[in-house]
C-alpha cells in the first residue's frame, strides 16, 4: 500500500538507508543515520511539507520503500526542478514497489507544480537505472569518479524527466 509518508516513518527509513550505507555503493555516504538524523533531514529538505513524500507499507506495518522529492538546487531559478530520492528495503526488491513509488511520485510532483524531475544514480546500479528508464527518465549527465567508497571511485549518472 502506498501512503503519504510522515516523520514517524523515520526509524524504518533510517534502517533501510543504513543497510545500503553498510553494504553497498548505491548510497554515496559512509555515515549511518539515526531516526532523529532522518527526521532532521526530512524537515531540512521540506519533505512532506513543501515536497511530496510517500512510503510503501506492507500489511504488517513494515515500510518496504520510500520516495520523496526535494529541491534540485537552492537558487529560486531551479524552483520547479526537483530531485527524487528513493530507497527500497533489500528484502523487497524486484516486486515492482520502486516503479509504483516513482509513478505515484511523478503524479504528485506534477500536481504540486514540478516541471523537471531529476535522479542521481550510482552508475552500474542496473536495477535502479532500468527502473528510471522504464519510467521515462533519460540520462542527461555523468560525473566520473565523483564518489569514493569501499576502496573504489564511483560514477554518478543523472537522469531527468521533463514533465
């Protein structure tokens, strides 16, 4: 079930995020977040107030994924260009949850006045790249060796969809 996200989801969101911090290059961070850190991050990015925020919740109340929009760049000229952040629980991959989150998020972003949606994806994260391509996003940029994690330099690929 997709539903609006709330700050009360921060604990489960941090758990999902931290799994990838510890185990994967899909997050360009070596810093795990507490629930309070995640709440502050959402508040600072105006997620759920100015920008749409949804979660996928299983029947047992477990959050299987989350997606939110936030400002792409701070200057007002970019005010209608938003970045999507999406993460899925590692135990819920390959079930269509990510695609459903992106589809719903796109509709919410259109409704709220976004003109462009962006996504920054670690190059080689094939599942995520395919998911965004299926949703109609295209590559508009590539940042070679922009991140360093687990002893290797990593590239970021920027996907964009004009609404």
